[in-house]
C-alpha cells in the first residue's frame, strides 16, 4: 500500500461562470462549489484510508471539525438496543492520552467553543468548534475518541443513566412516539424496526439478565465497528491547506483501520402485510394528523435528476389549484407537507403529512380521496420541463448565494455528505437537480399508489378505540386493512374540486446584481424619522450577496393589554398570513421569505388546540413559562388566554381591529442589497397606505403612549420560590429553574457575568450531569430579560425533586468557590482571551448581523458598538474583580444575591410537592403563592424601550 496521503487539491474558480462551479483539482474529481465561495478545499486520504476534507478559510474566526462514522443504531446487536448511541456518549469521557474525565469538553468550553454528537440509523457524527488558535490542541483531544478511548467501568454506569434520562425526556413527545410507531409496523428482521435510543432496561437490566457485561459489549462493538476506512473527517480552519493537512496527518494517522467492509442493510423494511393499512394512533397532544406514506425508490440513487424534489414541489404546493389550496378552502386542513422521509440507499418512504381541522378529521376519507385524485392528475399529465427548469433555477440561486453558515454546522453537513456522495458533490449534494429525466420522475409518481400505501391517522378521539400498544413509547394504536378498492371509493365520493398544476412562478429572480454602498458602513444609521415611523438602514458592505433583510415592528398599545386582546392580535396575524399565502407562496418557493407575527409590543380552532397543548410541554419549558410570567410586567397566564379563545367570535375581531391599528408607530430596519432611496420609498408607501389613505386606518401614536418592557426587581438577600405541579400528570420528570438576578445592562457587570458563566459552565455540567447524573437536560447559562441580566441553572430530572435539585445547585456553587479562588492567573487570562475571541467573531451572514442590530433597536439600548466596548472592558479585567463579583452576587448567602427558584414537580414527586406547600419557608426564603399579587408588590426595573434609548435621539 502507498503510505503517502493521496490529495485532491482545489483552486479558486471563476465567479463569472454560470451553473455549479467546478473546482480545478490535481489528479481527481472536481469539487463543485458556489461561485461566491472563496474558501480552499482539499480532499486527503490518509494511509489508514481515513477520508478527509480540509477547508481553509482565511476570514474565519472559528475553527471546527466533524468526524462522521458510518455506523449507526442499525448496527446495534440484538438485545442491546441503543448501544451505538451509548458509545457516542461514552467517547466524550476520557482517553488514555487525556485520562481526566471530561477534559475534552472542558478544553473546548474554555477556548470559546462547543461540542456535541448525534447518532442516526446509519451514522454517528461527532463535532466541535473552537477559537482559531486552539485548533491544534482541540484536534489532538478529539482524535483520541477514535484512537484510544478509556470507556471506563465507572463512567459506564453513570452514562447509561444519562441515556435513560435522554429517553425519558422523549417518552411523551409525539414526534418520537409516531416515528417509532412507523418503525414498529415493519419487518422485525429489518433494522428499521429497531429502537435506537436505548434506556436503562436495554443497556443495564436485560444484558445483566443474559449474563452480559455492557461495558465489555461496548468495547467489543467499538473494536469491531469503528474503523478508519468507515470514517469521514472535515477540518475547517484559517490556516493554509498545507498546514491544515499536516495537522490532520499528525493527529489522525493513528486511527486504526481494521479493513471492515461497509455496513449495508438490503431490502425494504415493509412487506405486503405492512402495506394497504390504516393505523389509528392516540397522540399525547390535541390535534388530528394524517400521514400518508409509500415505499419508493430512494432519491439518492437519482439525486442529479431530483425526482422527489420535483414530486414534493407539486404535491406540497400551496398556490391556487393545489391540493392544500382546495383542502384549506373546504376548511379541512391547516397545513400540508410532502417529501421524502426516512431513507437510506436501500429504501425510502415518500410522505404527505396533513394537519387536519376538526371538520377535516370527520372527512378523512375525502381528504385521502382528493390526495389520490391529485396524484392521478400528476401521473397522467406528463412531467413538464418548465417546472424542472424553475426548480433548477431556484435551487441554483439558493446554492450560489446561500448564507455562510457557522463552521460547526458546515463541517457536520459536509462530513455527512461525504458518506453518501462522490467527492465532486460533497458541497452541492442533492440540493441542485441538474438532469431532467421525465422517466425517473414518472417512475416515482407511479409508486404513489393505493397498492403500497401506509396511512397513519393520529387523534385523541381514538382513545378507547385501539387494541395494540407500541412497546418502547407505549403509544396506543390499531391497524385496519385498506385495500385499493376502498381507496378508489374514497376518490369517487370526494367532492369535485378544481385541482390543477401550478402556474409559472413570477417571483423567480432574474436580476442578481449588487448595489454597492458608496462607503463602508459599520453600524446602522437612522435614515428616516417621521411622526409615524422610524427607519434604520445598514447597507451590505461585508457579504456581497443579492439579499435584503427587512424588519418592521408595529407598536400597538392594545395588542397585549389583556388576555383577550393578546388572543385577538394572534388571530389577526394568523388570518393575515393565511390570506397572503395564496399569493405569496410562490415568492417563498423562490427564496423570498416573510412572516407576520404578534409580539409583546405589537402586532380559532388551531389556537385552542395550541393553548390546550401547553400542558404537554416538557417540564423545563413550563419552568421557562412560569419564570417569564413572574418577571415580565405584562404577561398573561396561558389558561386566561385559553378562556379568551373559547369565547371570542368573528364580530369581536371586527370590532377590535380598528382599535388595534387605530394608533401605531412603526420601528423598521433595512439591511443588505438596497439603496437608501429604496428604503425611503418603501416606508413612504407603507405610511401612505396606513396613515394617509382616504380610509385612514391608523393615526400616529403619541410619545406618551410608546410601549415599554419592564422586569420585576427581586429583593436583595431573599430567595423566592414558586412550586407548581407539572401540568401533564403523566410526565414523571420534574424541573428546577434556579435564577440569580444580578443587574441591569452595565458594561463592566455584563462582561463579569459573561466571564463567570464561561468559567462555570463546564464544571456545572460535569458535576451535576456527569458525576451526579441529575438529568440529561442540565445546563448553566446567562439570562437577559430586556437588559436585566443574571445566571440560570436548568435541571430536568426524574431522580430528584426540584427542592433537592435546588440544594444540589447550592452545593455546586459552594464547591465552585474553591475552583474560582484557586484559579491560576494563566487560566483566568485564557478564559478572558477566549471570551474576547468569541466577541470578535465576524458575522457569518446578513441575517446574523441584522439579529444583533435589531436586538439593540427593539430593546431600545442602541449600543451598536456593544461588542467592541465589551472587548475593551475585558482587556482591563483582573481575577480579583471576578471573585468580588461572584462573592457579591452569586456565592451562597451573598449579601446582594437575588434568587428565584421555579420548581415544577413531575408525577414521581407529587408527594414532595404536597410537602413543600405545607412546610414553613426557610429563613430568608419567600414562597410565591399568587404570581400576580407578587408582581404588583414588587418594584420594576426601568425600561430602555421608550426611555433612555429613544431619548438619545
């Protein structure tokens, strides 16, 4: 075997060329890439047959890497469900070279990065990002996953608990439940039938019963499955391709190659007994969902022709004459999606998912009949080339002008592609169909027949009507035969509606020229201000893409003034989006995205279900809700809004709307490929319609009525706690949200808080999650409520009740004291530099840049130079200031400490809930028994919105 690495280098391409741009290469396939992509790419195959893609980006602020291993839970041994997923968890712990537990995660966190992994049916992906100057050491630690991990006995038991906790979190989640039900109704002999997550039973109890040692089985699995020739590595950095290649060779040549053949799983998971079936299933949440699935030829086999993209474009269309247009007009459907679902190279399912209204649920047979009638129309209408040409044009524009994504996302995408596509298509993958093949498209259409259909129908109305139970999630279901003759009857009795192919899309862009700004602009400027509106403008001087970003915030005092007005505003925005959809859907297909949403300062059936389904949210989500309800001045309880939804009529909206829009002020932000004159023209047009038309919908909003966002100020030296039962009594998980409120927007305190959060984040995760195994969801993060900042611990657990979790947080803070006090100066400086590097990161795209500037505008703080000012403040910090900040605000029993403990008690801890209600509060602790009485009794922080920020102008 040739021991030298084999290379495929890539030189810059001519950006003026049309089509997908190939990169010139040496002795290998050309890598096609977007024409505005200035990065360098090189394919390298190491002597151990590890295939690598090296990406050099001189402009990047972050380095990243992803290792894709072509092994997933389809490879799990019989009776050890979840072993591949469990191995993914275990590799993070330690290695022979770095034996200190969690030292990899600690290094990444302390150097401005993040790390994670995921397991799917046929691959496992590990990835991280880190500050540029730390890539060498980070890669060295990362490589040990695949060279000599420890897989220690001590970590094994603890991490089985973590996997079990992760599974517990999913047990009452409808997407997980329904996905597993589809897996369950398939051939037991096919790995598609498997349960991939794993739990305590599959990884501890059952193996022991069989005399198996899970750790030894794990080591055996690793040794027999993880081989260099089954791995694909992407490394992304700012160094040259040559330097990055040297780095990769030095770190990864030690990965063992056992010569293991690629795993394949031939055959389709469904036999005839799993087709022509109607499965009725009972979900956790309210609502009715219809999923119609067909086994089809995998799109990956014809990805250049893109047959599934073509077919899903037509079946999922929402314009006039489409299936969804007709179903919505009949009042039967709220949404419709179509496309390829579960797939591999060997099998695939094409699916149509329809969210039904209550009336649509009663007309399920008609809905399915109309679907098959529309499919018959497509099957018999040929495959017009103009539709393919439109799709190709849209996809090419999307590919060539796609936003630059964060490196951590990019490397995961690329390494996943490397398992599937040839090198020339690693970047483009299947995103751009390039060969028009009517026969291939027709063959997929011809597979969508009643002969091989699987219909999954989900509704709470099926409770008590089912006779089967899915074993892993406990979903109740029943199965009925639905032969083609039955479906034909449904087709014949369905109402005769005007279904037809879509019309040509007039929104496909033809002019992609750039409107260059006269000078480089760093921050937004206020371009225009009138009595009715204010327009901020930031031309694109960094990304050079033909894109614009526009945000308009309608300040309507009535929009959130009561639960009823909140609901009516929500109804109005939904109706407006629905009204615009028929016209604007084509624009969305062509890449012009828009949204109309209510917010807290502005602008029936579906909503009722959404409010009713609130109780089925995860406990940690309920904790977030209670925290917002307690701290935000004008927030309404979900049950009050549910009550409002249940009694509003159309006439209420008719009366409310003139008042909602009667007085308003528009705050707007324009960024990207626009000239100032165009911005002013847009705002003048908006004002003419709303304020200056003969109807005169709106009047100016006096400055005295401008809206504010104000936050409750907690009392120093006091701990407030709010115990609540989990709204879903079936959920065994409890949750603690431990919030430490510290200060309102202040430059010095901001950076001290950010630095403290960075220093404490990994130790908190290690102690509370890895060592104590309190729960899968365990995190420490900053909280920013309209400029009021603090620290927040979140732990979701089925092993301890919230009050006990609260005690563990306090115990951690006591332990962390010593860590902080004894921190070496070098480590302090390293953390400061990591935070500085994070703040100096350039925006990746116009959306990311706009999100920051709009945040400053919408909050009223207007500190557009915030990052630069915070970097300057960080450079002046010393360790003593950080310790003083901790001692004053965070340390247990700190004199200035303000605590809010939200405690959501799950089904396993209901007795502890009863006990905490009976017990007298501890010294310096107050129980919140009535949220709204508490809010009325507390002072509020001042608001930047409508206050200081606006006064600056």
